[in-house]
C-alpha cells in the first residue's frame, strides 16, 4: 500500500483466521487440505505436526511448521493465490495460545513467494465508516485517491481470493448498489 494512504488509515490491516470453514480458513492447520510430506499423505497440516510432536516453541519446530506451510502453498495453487492476495496484512491465528507464531510463519512464506506485492486494502466502508457511499468524499481528496488504488487492486485478485475477501469483509446493505447498466424489465 502506498505510504501516504497507509498513514491516513486508522484501522489495523489484519486478517484473523481460526476455523477452516470461515473466510481465510485455508490458513488453519485444521483445513481439509491433505498435504504430502516426507513420502506420506497427511489428512491435515495438524496431523503432520502432531506426528512430529510439534509444540510450536523451538526454532526447529518452527522450521518444521514453515516447511509444512510451504508444502501446502505449493500443493494448492488456490491457497497460494489467497495468501498472495493478503499483501502486507498481518495474519493472526485466533485458535492457539500463541496466536503470533502461525500467522508470522504464514507471512514469512507469503513474502518468499514469487509475485508477492506488499499491498492490502481494506474496503472503503471500513476505512471511511462515517462516509455515505454517495458522498463527495469519493470524488475528491483522500477518498478518491483511496478508491483509485483500491479498485485496481481488487480487480487483480483471483476469483478464489476475491471470494475470501468478500466473505471476510461483507458489503453493508447501504453499499450494495443495483447494476445501473441493466435495462428496466
């Protein structure tokens, strides 16, 4: 994200993940994405980590986990796309006692991927909660500048990454517009 935009945003750029069936749940160790590692197929990443007696505290255990995350990204291009779409957002695992470890490792894997771009934009209704969708804010000044970066970034997302983003940041009713190009029936 451009520095001049980042400085004006009050909300943290964070994505919290916990349950595999929720948005960004593919980052959970319990997501139903079997991985092949060390010549075996593991039902979930958690199965692999438990077999390694993973506790998540030592550097060696973190390397085991990083290796498993890297395998998950390599074996599932859709997860790679979703991970890259998170740009420079902070990823936070809400299920563990040390919520920072898994999120930090995902961010390290993300930054090592080809195509990584450190850009993530919150939806305008979150950045500007006081502004109505028809406000002049969107046609001049910072609001317009924000949208000029937000829309192209959003359009570049893959279909799967966009589904995760839209599910995580649902559009409020007042921001849902009818398609103005459709003819009246």
